[in-house]
C-alpha cells in the first residue's frame, strides 16, 4: 500500500473524540447570538441607502486641494448645491406653446423642496431653437446637515416629474453633475434586492450540483443571510455616526463578499464534517473533529482577508479607507456565523441533511484513493516540473496578451454606465447644444486683494472659456434674487454683459474671496482635467494670492491622483501582511514566498485578460484608476485563501507521510471542495455585472476570472507541482525541512 492509499482509519482508529478541549458551550452561546443578532440585523439592509455617500467630494481627505476649496467656498454660499440641468427638446424648433409650458415648468421646479430656487437661472435656448435648458441646483448641504443620497434622488425625480407634467409632449431629460449623480444613486437602487437575489440564486444552483442534496444548501445560504444582517446592522450604525463612509459600490461588494466567502468557509467545514461522519458514529463527535481540523485554515483565511482589507485604511480616499473596514466587518461577521451557528445547526439536525447521499460509518473517508482529484494528484506527482513550468508560461502569456489594452486613466461620468440612463442622454445633448463647461465651473478661492490678478491669470489659461463673464467673482445669490423680484430685466442685462457688478458679488470673508472659471469642455472630460491642471499652475504662481482650485473637475482630478497614490502604497503593504500571516500559519519562510509569487503571477495574468476583454469584447472606454488596487486586494486576499486551505492540509499530511506524499494527499483531498468554493466565489462576484456600472462590472469580471484561474491553474497545478518538485525544502527553516521527504 502506498502513502497515497493509506486511509484515515488505518492512521488513527477512533470512535469517540475528546470534547473537553473544545469550548462547546461558548460556541453554542455565540451561535445563539449570531442567530438573534443576524435575524434582527436583516432589517438594516434596506436602511443602508440612507447612509450612503456617492459623490466624489465625500471620497477625498481634508488635505486635498479641492476639499479645502469646498470648505472655504461654503462660507460664501447659503447652501451647498450640486449643479444640474433639465432639458426640453424637440427634433424641430420649440414652439411658442412649448416655451410657455417650459416657463410653467420653471415655476413648478422652483417650488420643489430640495431645489435651491434662489440659485436657479433664467431659461436658456440653444442656437438652433430645438432645446431649452433650466439650471436646477440641488441642495446637497444646508448648514451642517448633509442631504442623503436617497433624498437627492427623490428630489431629482420630483424635478423631472414636474417638468414632464408641465411640458406635455416635449422630451424632458436631466443633465449635469446633479443628474449624473442621481443616475449613479439610482444604479444602486434595489441593490439589496436584485443583487442579493441574483447572488443567492446562483449559489443555490451551484450548491445543489455540489452537494446533490435538496436540503443541505439551505444551511450555508441561511447562515450567509444572517452574516449579511449582522454586518449590515454594524455598518449602518458606524456610517450613521460618520465613523466610516459607505458607498454604493462598497455595499455591493459587501454583499457578494459575504455570500462568496461564507459559502467558501461552509464548503470547507461541511466537506470535513462529511469526511468525519464516515468515521464517527456520533454526529456531534464528527462535527467537533471537523470543526477542530477546519478551524485553523478557516481562521487563517479570515484573518488574512481581514488584514488585507484593513490595509485599505492607509488610503487617502475615504471611500477606499472605509471599504476596508466595511468589507472586513462583513468577513468577521461571516466567520462568526459560519463557525458557530452553522456547525451547531448542522450537528443538531443530523445526517439526513445529506440525503440522498447520507454518509455511513464505513471508514471510507480517505478521498485520496477515489475520483478525479486522486488522478490529478498522481499526474502532478509524476510530471511536476513540466506542469509548473507550463502553468507559469501560460500565466505570462495571458499577462502579455492583453496588458497593453488595459487603460486605467479613468472614465467620464457618461462612460461609467453599461447602459444609457436618461442623464447620460441628456448630458450628451447638453454638450452638443450649449456651452459644455457651463454649470460646473472651476472654483477658485484666493486672497481678496489679489482677486484681479487671479482672474487675469485664470482667463489666459488654455481650456478656459473666452466668453464674456467666464471668469468672475462669485455672485451673491441673495442680492441677485432680491433684484430679480424688483427688476428682472436689469439682471438679464448684467448677465449678458459679463461679470456682475461688484455690488452683487460676495463680500470677502477673512480676507478671502471666491472666483468661478467656466471651462470650455465638459466638466469631467479628459480635456477639462488637463485644463484644471494648467489652471492650478497659473493661479498658484500669482504672488500673494494663495490661490487654490476646486470644483467638480478638480475633485475628479484629486480622486484620480489619490487612487494612483493609494495603489502604489497599499499593494506592497498587503503583500507584506499576507507574507507574515502565511509565515506564522505554516511556520516556514520559503513556502509563503512561493504562494505569494504564484498569486501575484495569477493577478498579473488576470489584468492582461481583463484588458483584452474590457477593450475588445465589452467595448468599455477604459477603467478607473482604482481598478488595479481593488482587483489586487480581492484577488490576492481571496486567492491566497485557497492556497491556505491546500497548504494547511498538506502540512497536516506532511507530518506523517513526508512532503511529497503530503502534497499529493492534500491536493487529492481538498481538490473538489476548493474548486467548488472557487466556482461559488467567482459566480457571486460575476453577479456584480447586473448593476449598470462599468466599474463594478469590471471588478466582477476580474475577480470572477481571477478566482477561477487561481483555483484551476495556480492552486490545482502550479503550487502543488512546484512544491512537489522542490520537496521538503519548501518548509525551510522549520523542522519539516529536515524530516523525511
């Protein structure tokens, strides 16, 4: 009998297990807590939208130039607003009746709660007479109170409804930053319904195939729902207290991460439980043994993912900084539920949950002599060097084939959707009919005594509009609103002439003033971003002005710069953290290096494949600057999971059978469950593609493909073949490196 054929029964005859070392009552108490808290927390899933923040400004740190400008400019404005437009369009010229209806719409919109009526401007008409535009600023912050995303969405919808009701058969479309922001918010509407439902359906179908039982799938799925409820409750209260920033994308990733990781943990534990049921007559003894043997790998996996995610707290971007804790909370809650409630529920239920394939006490649990994975292990053992070299070459080819197509220089707002919401159609129409830079100017704060010099410098910047009144001191909305009531003709005349008279502009505050500079291009276009870079250089050079540039375009620019900085800083930190965890778990230094190198190689191959598919198959305009960082954190942190599951079992087997036999036994025993776990995780992340946002679709594709690549190629071939070829030296400098091979 070979080492690969030796059974667990032959290694260790046992019928009972010592229970005193396992904190059984603690596990049961935690299981009850997880059930109650998770069930109660389920009501908080729907409330998460109340504490979401989806605007770029909330992403940035207080040190960002655009954030400083936003704080300073708030002193000059009664309320902070998000600029937006409502467009009225016909293919032919608008009639006098249409214009009368548009005037009625103007009045109706001004009366809507949440609209800054004082900030609205007179209706503009395009040169060809086919389109009218009403500037509609949405109140984003009134005093110290910020307006929640769902309230902004409701206000925008009320604006569009009022406009449509008044306009008759004229086409009505939203546009501008306000309309596009609400489109983003709407994209996440029903997130906890559609996304969660699709993810659960996919996982149920996979678990039915894996377990071939109409009952067993319920336990991991119900446990995952408890974990979502528990984490939703914790995150809601933290976000409400503004201890972290929750975005729509963070919430979407949270749900799929909990379902995917939770199912992974469940598959590993249930697989070991079924294995032990072949040995133990008492199902509780079997679960205790399974729990004890699975706990180190699952704990190490959870700790690795949590620490990897928490590395995001080093980010400058508040969205990234809080995504780490949000996702880490999800993993921690998932670990708690899967290691307490689920094993207690399974053990209490009995063997019948595996029906119709109920395991019997036959000491036939050694899967290394059965099935496809036993044959794969034998192949790896006999052709280790050609296999790991071939797998490495394949990964390098995948990287080289598509990395040149991966563009991570950002997306405009209109390019960020996989569909065409009305706000995108409206923005494209606005850009074609009106000055595309209107409504979202660059905002400059400067010392008031140098305001004229700053205006002159800004006016000469390439990409700044040369129309009259393009670069002016901020108008005092209250003064102009009062004048509109008494002499609207004077206001229209002043607007046509250029900048408002000094009597109608804001007074300096603490020696500072606020200046608006209209861009020649759409506020989030690459051309506008380059203009803001030039504008900053020009006004920074004005002596004694201490000028700073903010506004929507500058905010996007600062977000992009912070994303690049975060990527370059956090990726090395994640690698160091994972190395330390692996070294402590495996009590070796060489094998952690091997595992990290293989996962990074898998990540690089995924980037290459993603670049090819994004550009040549899906037709995306590009990718966000933060895409490589998000893909790396999830792929490396989650991908290393499967290597942890594999190598902890290999180390267990090595202690008795030697390294090379231990590698083959570990691969054969864990192959089926880890591959199933990888398919589940890939499927749950792929579900992100149902949301109409390019960023999440790209993350979903990259993680899904990367996990499958890691599961099928890296963990099944590359790692075991390379480990088998190297032999006992992989455990250097531990004692296993000097033991039998």
